[in-house]
């Protein structure tokens, strides 16, 4: 391997594949390597054999689950927000030509022991059991305020300053009850906890507007999902990279990250050979130990995820073929929300009459599996369950000094907005300028 590259990318997770695709388009010479024999890293979709090999190496998948090739089970439970940042990148890079998208049928929220649909139309809002009659009127005024807000027109501000007033002050101005605040902050603004309430209201305002505009875009829910699983996303960006000259090597264990005496990145050793490059980008798992003794990643928490195979839709979701259920932390006495993401054979990710639900949250105790029980209880009978506890890593430096740029772990959020934030952040550090995206539209199946 005596060729030299501009950038070596380690790990084929979505973040890394978006970056290698964008860098290749930019004209950089990219080598992309992964220790696994499949694309996707922690954001892969596995067939049945791979799923059982990962979680239960000594067990073969039960025959009644059907054909291996009918399965593409995601390791992370995330959906794409229709009007969000990932959609912009998909459209900007034209990788949409490799993908087909389908809507997620419904978004639900858990309240007072039962689940209710997050209203997607004014009609649904009027009928929704989430609020009483008077509260609905107050909420209507709140949403009208958000819709009518114009930064440059003080008459739309009703005495509120989004940049200085807290979200708590905004809720109080409209007299919204705690349960309504829960539903808006967690099921619409998609906050994992309640820290946002005491902070300036602008980010929450932006998140609610993103949710409502995404909801309006395709109707049933604000989310879309790629047919054949989330693992299709990294593969599509890998194709993009390949078209622009990127080189891919799977099944390549990385033995060493080589640095110079002054600590700068030199190359990567795999199979006894070292390949050189000016810069390296990689997921945290490739930098857990360093030969030069430098600590490059720190663990900042853990996520627990339970992949559950069901033989029925989730009870109380109108037999939806796919959905998201949010359990706000206040409802179950926690600090962080619990999420459920469910897809099915409609999305070409499992055999007919099988449903795949993933329950996840941020770990708060020494018994993580107990923490997701409120979510597991909502699923009804579970045919099989695979539990994983994953550390959340963060990088210790921006990488500019040593040309080693580390991405972030996939967090507990239910969407890809934070992944795109990470892409923008790493791009800025690697290339030294902002990533600018064009605007186009995306086609989605009903």
C-alpha cells in the first residue's frame, strides 16, 4: 500500500460515509476502511444470521422467522425528519437515486398510562385525548403564535423575546399545563430531557417549527424511512464516494494508528501494511487505545437498546405498520425519555407478519434493562429480544493539531439531526470551511 491518500476514513457508519462521500465529491483522494465485513458500523442493518451472530453466536435463527435475506434489522432506532438536515444532504448529494423512502405511519406519546397519537392535523388535535377542551384552546393560541412569528415584525411577538425569554416563560404566558408542556417539548421538539425549559426559547421554537413543517410535508407523521433499512443510507454515500474515486476496504482490522514523533497523523496499519494519508477521520471505536499514550476519546454516558421481534403490531397504535412512541421522562419518573421505534415488512426489513421494535434510552442506573421496562411493557408479547448497552463517546480535541478527527457516537435521539450536526462539525474541522448545501425536493411513497 504505497499510495498516499488525502484522507483515510475508519468505520462505515452513516457519519463517516456521508463525510467520505462529500470529501470525494470535493476532489479529495479517500480510502475508507472498516473492521467489519459489512457496511454501516453501529448504524448497520443486519440480516438474521448477522443479528444472531452478533448477539447469540451459539444459536441459529429459528426457521419460523423466515428467510435470512428478508431481514435488515437496524442497530440504532432512528427515523429521518422529513424537512430536516439529513434530507437536505440526501437531496444535495443526489444519493436519493439509490434509495426509496416510505412514510412512518404515526407518532405517539405515552401519557397517564396509555398511548395517544401526536395530532398531525387540526382535526386530530380537536379530537385528541391529550388535552381537555380549555387546554386545547390555549394550545391553539400557542401554535398560532409560533406559526405567525416573524423576527422582523414585533406585532407578532406578543411581548416575548425568543433569544432571552426561557421556554418556561413562553409556556406560562399561554397558561399551558405540565402535561401539554411534556407533549410539546418531548413529542414535538423531541428533547430527551427537561433541561431546555430554563434556556432561551429560540432552539425549542425552531424544533417545533421543524416538526410541524415535516408533519405537513407528507401527512401521517414527520418521519420517513428508507426501504431495506437504515443500513442503506451509509451504503448509498459509499456509492457516491466510489463514483468520485473513493476506495473501500471492508474486513480490515486496524492494528495501529501511526503518528510521527511530534504527534501528527502519518498513516494506518492493517494486515502488517501501513497506508499513509494527510488526515484521518474515524468513529470513536478506532481510537479507544493509542500507541502514543494520548487519550483521544472519553465515555460520557451509555445508551441501552433492546431490539424486539414481534408477531403483531404494537397495541394501541391503530395497527400501524410503523410508528414512534415517546415516553416522556416525567411520565415514568426518569431524567431521560424512553423511545420506541417500530418498522415492519412494509419497509422490507423483515418477513411478513413480523414487526421490529427497538426500545432505547440513556442509562441512568446500574440496571439498564430495568430502565426500558416501561417501553417493553407497551409492546405486548415479545417473540425475541436482543439487548445492547453501548457507550457514548466524545472526542477530547478538535484534531487540528494532529490531523486526527473523531466523530461522535450515535446518541439516544430518535432522528438524525445530531448526526448531521456532527457531519458539519467534522467537515469544518477537516476542510476549514462551512459545508454549504443546495435546495431540492424529495419523493416519498405514501
